[in-house]
């Protein structure tokens, strides 16, 4: 039987996490947050929300697992290949005009998006003048991203995406296999800095020419989306690109007026 989760329990949980771990779930979209909680209660066989709240409060290792369950990490290389094709054909020629290029993957998960961009920039002959920042709230996924070690069973999907994205070689040219794993060519990320960064509370001092914030805004409520898009506005100059996920949009955000729509279909925006 499904455990009842009322709004008071959610508030108590959110306040506990905020006080103990300085992480604020307060503005995550309620419906998906609740769905994830139901999953966690079931997965760990908690008898009620209080038990879960106590566990989060007193067990740091459990908290890390809890965080992983709440912040969905699903990703793919060249996810939504038509975006990458558009990026390759229309954004890259603009970036090629710059003397150096700075790209921020602001919710990089286990790094597939970062390797995709590095491959694309390499094929465009721009990798050596590109610096990447790859960040996420979750340290475990960042460690995977750094290692470039991915299950071999996922590579056919990544390869198919790569081909559809207009890749000029074969994805297999960029990794070696050993046992059940693919090991990405780490020279692809030699100009990448990986670090933990919280989009909710983090402050960004650096400037970027491209920011990717794909498939994470969807988990936030509108005021939080507003805040993040506003934060991005301060880290880019006129002409910089912002890319969000295929099911996301900045149209409803207050700072949408600071951007033009570069590609409506592919959710690519440009700072005015
Ligand atoms: C579904 S994945 C998207 C990965 C990749 N951008 C893509 O489109 O395939 C969402 C990522 O957002 C991260 N995330 C969730 N809340 C975050 C926050 N407050 N700050 C930074 N990253 C966050 C999660 O840890 C997860 O890795």
C-alpha cells in the first residue's frame, strides 16, 4: 500500500535537508519530487515519512543515496541528436569566430553530454581553444564523468545518436573497450574542469560563451527556473548561447526578454 505523503511531511524533510546539508529542495517541482519520494519509501521499505526524515537526518551515507534518487541522473551521449546537429551546423560557425571558447555544462550528470560536446568541438577543429566547466550537484556522477568509463551495453544507443547528430567519424574511434566497459579517450577532456556546483544556491563568477542546462529545469518550479536563468544572464555576454532540454523552455521566465530564440525546435537561445 502506498504511504500518504502530506505537504507538512515534505516541508519537514526539506527543512531537515536544508539545515543539515545546506541543500534546498524547497523549489523543486512538487509533483515530480513527490513521485521520487514515493519511490524511495518503497525502495527502502520505510513505514512512514518520519522514518525517512530521521534516516536522512542521521545517516550521511543514506543521504547521498537519497540525493541520487531525487536528482534524476539519466543521460545519453548526443541526447536529442537533432539539437547536436543544429548546434554543429549553426552555433559552431559562430563560435569559430572567437579567439577562445568557454562552455559550461551546468548539470553534466555522468558526463556523456561533456564527451559529446568535446567530440563535436574536436571534429570542428575547435577543441584546443575550448575550455569546459562540467558541474553537477552530485559528486558520484561527477566521478564517473571524470573517469570516462561507461557500460558497453549503452554504447549502441550513444553511437546511433552520434550518427544522427551528423558525426563525421565513428563513435568507436573515441573509446576503447575492456570487459563490459567503454573507456573514453581522456584527451577529449584535457581542457575540462569538473566540479560540484549547486544551481539552486551556487554563485558563478566566470563568464561563458555557451551554457548547457538540459533536462534539469524540468525538476524545478517556475520561480527557481527564473532565478537560475537570471543567474546565467550574469555569466554571459551578448551573443552567448544557452541550451535547455527538448521538453524545457525559458519562455515563461522573467529574464526571457534578455534572450532571442536562436532555434525554437532545439531550445537554443542567444543572449541579447
Ligand atoms: C536528467 S540529468 C541531465 C543530464 C544532462 N544534462 C542531459 O541532458 O542528459 C539531471 C542532472 O541534474 C542534476 N541536478 C539536479 N539538481 C541540481 C542542482 N540543484 N544543481 C546542479 N545539478 C543538479 C542531477 O544530479 C542530474 O545529474
